[in-house]
């Protein structure tokens, strides 16, 4: 009988430890990561895109993938430029040049309209699909872009004194490559930015709201979503502030 009890005890222990049931419980670390929706994967210029189920985090160097006269002449993407730029303004190169940055954009995964609409800041207000940031309709002195437009290169953009290349207006090389009705990026509030066209026609600015957007179906959001549209006249990308609640950007 003693031998049977001993055998039973040994077998029970083997079962418990074999299945892990007899081990001390250990906690499972939750990373908070979740699958990134396909629409964000269109941001091909990102160095990484992750999601924790609440926020999408996009990292980028901010370097354009198209040619510019603001690249150093040693760069393969350097190309001289002269003539006219955005809105047929005569080009006048500024003294800045393009350099790599370390942007981290954190935007809402499921954006919603804000109860109080905040103004857009100077500096990055969103990220384009090639990783270059969007800026608002004002220059560094918080004045209209009237004078700065002359310094926009062949991609209709330029670098600031910190060597940060950016788009204030239509990113020409992106709309040439992707189409005038294509998804061009996202603002910090998580709402998408589209080109000047929709359903094969230019979207009239007077059909957009104060934030330079509207709600309708798009190829990426067939059930409809609020989105911004690029225009040829001010405010170009965004109007009187963010439609939704903005996330953050660091560099």
C-alpha cells in the first residue's frame, strides 16, 4: 500500500509539473501592440509604423524621395531648378538645404471630431505618404505664404532654416506619381489628406468647411470619413485648425 501511494504521488507531481500547473504563476507582459491597418501602410516613406490600438506611431526622416535643388549637389536626388514654381511664381532659391530629421508622429487610430478645434502650430501639422511633414498656410513669422512661395522647388516645397523639408501646398511630385485624387497623408488629428480632386473633378474650396475638409466616401474609406483636400489657393491644406483632436509630433 505504501508503494502504491508513493507511485501515485510521483505520478501526480509529474503531471502537475509537466503541464505547468504546479509552477508558480508568472505574469504575461502585454506590449499593447496591434495590427496596423492597411491604409497607414501607404505611408511608404516611414521608417516604422506601429499601433497600440489607440494611437498610430509613424517615424520618418522627413527626406523627400524626389529630386530637389535643395539637396546637396553630391546627393543623387539633387537637381537644379529655375523658372516658375507653384501658381506660376518665379522661383527664387532660399539659403537653406535638406537634412535628415527624426520625426515621431503620434496620431489617433480612430479620429473623431473635436468639441473644441485647436489651431495648427507652426512646424509639422501632419505627415505625407513619403514621410515629409505638412506645414500650415503661414510662414515662420506667422504671416501668409505670399513671399515664401517663390522659394518652393520643383516639388513645390522647401527646407526651413533647420534644414527640415516640408510641404505647405500640394506636394506636386506625389500628385504626379499617385494622382490628383490620391491619399497624400494624415494630419496630426488622424484625419486623411487627399489631393485636389474627387470623383474626377476639382473639389471647390467653397464646398469645404472652415477646416478645409468634408465627409464623403473615398477609395480608402468606402463607408465615408472626414478628410482634408488640397487646394491651389489658401489655406492650401488645412483651414482654421484641426477638425479632430491632434496627437503629437517630436523631432
